[in-house]
């Protein structure tokens, strides 16, 4: 009988993880108590909340829970704690490189403004790197529910802080709102400044949203991208360009994009040659972290250890990690397969 290797020991890169959504549930409870924030039952029950964001009401409920959790991050020490604990969780799951996504405007009111908020976040990342040994950088994400001029401001800020650990520029929130082309100038600023372009597309909205990210934003990675499976021509385009989809299986099911883990089209993307980087998205709300996404690929899609190792390699290749970190992770993946 073939031995089953421990997926938490498989070296990997984590490229799709949102800031507040990375928080430990116990930390949320403690911070809510600290600030007297009333948490709804959905955030205190010990189980992931029941969510279905495929309609307007469901997305509003998801966003409301996220906003309540974010309201508990009020002081620099809260930010430091979240980042440190997130790094600890990633290390436990075998991650050797994490690119955490954050919209600093969401934290600016509590932390003294946009620039202080980003600097506190980047300082916290530096501390977590020193404390845990995890390679960690930041993707600054604009909110597509806000005006494109806000996105340009964030893109300029992200470029300004690229020497401090910002490696990418994203676009998050409901893909069904706003056109990708409205944010083309912000992404041009980011790309010209040497940042990766990694907008969300192809989760709540269909394959057209992925195509728009490619054509209008010149994306090098797509946050989610799973709905591209519905369009064979788009799959070929992603594969030919080598654009990585940051696939988050547990999130897709929790938000009602697919009914069951086996419905997430991992095999369709794999067979089409589309690179993938599995991610946890928002563990606070979806209940599982990075290694669990690889377990879904193994258990529900029949990925062999050799295929899981290749998924891990794809995550590393799509990352902004420096060469020596990539080489170490890729070597570790080969060693994992030999054991």
C-alpha cells in the first residue's frame, strides 16, 4: 500500500490570502471582547458561517461579517498579532512564502491614515519574517466597489513602497460590480512600477470577467479564475500565456459557487495546462487553511502526490519570491517526493 505523505510538510507558496480573513477565530473573540464589539452568532459558533454569495443578499452578508471582524483591528498591536499568527499558521501548513493581500484604506481610519496604516502592516510583516522565518510580502488591493481614482492612489502608494515589501497590486470585492477596464490606469501604474498584476476574476462572475482581467488589466495572475473552466478557448489562452489562477476550493464551496468540493474544476484547469496556486482565501470565514486545499485536491479530485508536488511548484513559480527562496522551496518539494 502506497504511503500517504503529509501535506503539511509539502513546501509551497501561498498567494491568495486576505488580511482580516487570515485571523484565528480565537483571536477575533479576544479582540471583540477587548473593544466591546458584539459579534453575530455566525462568528462565534466555532464553525464556519453558512454563506452563499452568489446573489446580492448573500454577498452583502459575507461582506458584513468580514467588516465586523475587521472592526476589531484597531491598534498597531492588533495588526502585529494578526500578521504574526498568520505567519505561524502558514509555517505549520508548509508554506515557505506568503503574499498577503490587503486594502490599507480599510484600516486607515483606525491607524492614523493611509500611509501610517500601510507602514504598520509592512513593519508587522518584517517582524513576522524575523520571528517565524517565513518569507512574506504584501499585495496591495484596490476595491472595485470604490472609484477608480482611489485605485490609482493605491497603485502609486504600492509602487512607492515596493522597496519595503509590496510585490503586487490586486482588485478585490464583488466581481459583478464595476468594469475591469475602469481600473486599467491603476494597473498600468502598478505594472510600470514593477508590481505583479493580480486582480480577482472568475469566481462570482463568469469567464468574461477572467478575459477582462487578461485583456484590460494585463494580469499575470488571476484571483480565483475557476469559471474559466466554462470556456475552452479562455483556458487555452490562460495556458498559452502562463497566467496562474489562484484557486481557493474551500472558498468556492462556502460561497456557493460550487455545491461540493468535487465540483470545483481543478481537473479541468489542470488538464488544460493552466497553472494553479491553491489558496485559503479567508480561513476565518471558510474554516480551512492552506494544507486543507491540497487535501481537497487529493481526496476529491484524485491528485497523486506527484501531481500535488507539481501544484506546489506552480505556486512557487507564480510567486514574487526571490531566486534563492524559489530554489530552496523547489528543492524541498523534490525532497518531499523522495521521502
